[in-house]
């Protein structure tokens, strides 16, 4: 509150949301929007305000700025110009969810929002399926079912924890396999409401140690049968079994076309 009250200008992701906060705490400071579509063009405006000796605050709609929110380009440009950037700790869905998930937190990988299309999601999931770290994703209520379906295809029965509506009235943590979570949502549509943090357990050590025992053709065939594309299947095989991605791609294409190994 003190920082916002002392600012001469506030850059906000959506001024319509932010003005409600400022009204609530009795702050009257000029607002300008800064979002993914206008961030680059706003840099000069904010830099000029700083040149004039003004204090500028950057806020986002929900949570800490820059964490799956705009602001990176602005901060980069202002640091390059030797301005002081002062972070103020605040809410973070990523850290809040991890602290109550019961999954390993000494190493985790934050992937943010995955691509909107299933093919892109599966490729990104295939890139990280064998990493021995907790994986953290964000997802909207509109795509949570599709995300879980893709996770089931790529990750199988990996343990998952979902946090939704964190710190709000209907905060909920669900855990189980992707299939179990999909069934829970089918039974109770309310479980698909809100914003989601999806966390997946690290790849099992045994699976990593025994990866050399996995039959490449069997792995590729299983992925292809589940609808994973040739490129994504080759990527998963490369991650798990090693070798050249181009070779796995060629073999996956042969299997898709029904060509047996000579």
C-alpha cells in the first residue's frame, strides 16, 4: 500500500481490475496499461517518467508480476538503462501450490502455460517426461480436461496434484493419476472451475535406471497408438533411450506407415 501510494505512475496489466484495488485502499495515482500486446511500446513511456524523476510501480492482475505475466521486457530494458528495480514479495500461485502439494520441492521445473493445441502440449510434455524433478504447470478451466488427457498419454500413471482457486473460498487440492482426476471432474463439474496449478511427481528413479531395457519399437508404437505424433514420439524416445532424434523420427514414421524392421 505504501509503495502504491508513493508512486507517481502505476503500470497495470488491466487498469479496470487494478483501479478497484486502488479505490479500496484509497490511492489516487495515474494508471496506464501494460500487457503482452503493448509492453514494448510502453517501455519508452515509462523510461521517460523515470527520467523525469517519477516513481513507477508495476503490478499484475493476480500474483507476482512476470510469473506467467508481462513485464520481462520492461524490466530488462530498465536494468540495461541502470534504473533500480525493487521487487516486493507477494502472492505466487506457483510457490503457494508447491508448499502444500506434498511433492519434492528441492528441484522443480516451472513450465507455465503449455501450448493451446494438443500437438504442441504433447511435444512439450514429451520433452520433460523423464526429468527427475517435480513439474509445475498453469492451466485455465477451459483446457484442464484436455491437458489431463495429454498428460495421461505421455506420463501414464504418474502421480499428480492439482491446486485450484488458491487462497480463495473454494480452494481445493486434488491428487491421483490423470485418469483418476478426469473421473473426479466428470463426477463433479465444479472441480473444473477456477485457475489451476498442475504438479507432477518426478520421473521414478527405477524408470530412469532401467531405460536401456525399454524396447524402442514398443515405446514408439504405444505412443503412436495413443495419438501422439511422429515428431513428438521421436522426441520422447530420444529423451528416454538416447540416440539421434532423426533416427527415431525415421523409425516412428516407418511404424506409422506399417513398415516392419528389416
